[in-house]
C-alpha cells in the first residue's frame, strides 16, 4: 500500500472524528447539563447539582463521540481498501 494514501485517509479520519466528536459530545453534554441545571433550579439545591454536572456531562460527551469516531474509522478504512484493489 502507498504510505501517502494511508496518511491522507488517516488525516480524513482524524479530521472527521475530531470535529464530529467535538460537535456531538459538546451538544449532548450541553443538553444533559441544561436538564440537570433545570433540575437543580427546581429542587432549589444547585450546590448538589454542580458536582453531578461536572462528572456526568464530560462522560456523556465522551460516550457521544465514540460512534462518530467508529463511523469515521470505518469510512476511512473502507476508502483505503477500495483504493488498494
């Protein structure tokens, strides 16, 4: 296989997974943070909700970015295998 081709599709994979993962993780983390914040305002205990938000939102964001990374990897490897034929 050609190293330039592999590097090109690795860059494509990296770009898609970085940008897509950032957007998906950021959006889902923001939505979960919003609902946890509303819950904290409704129960009048924001001091309890803040540590929960600081733990849950990054975890949810990371989990949301995993499928984006998987599909970007699948796309890039598929293109490499198609061009190898």
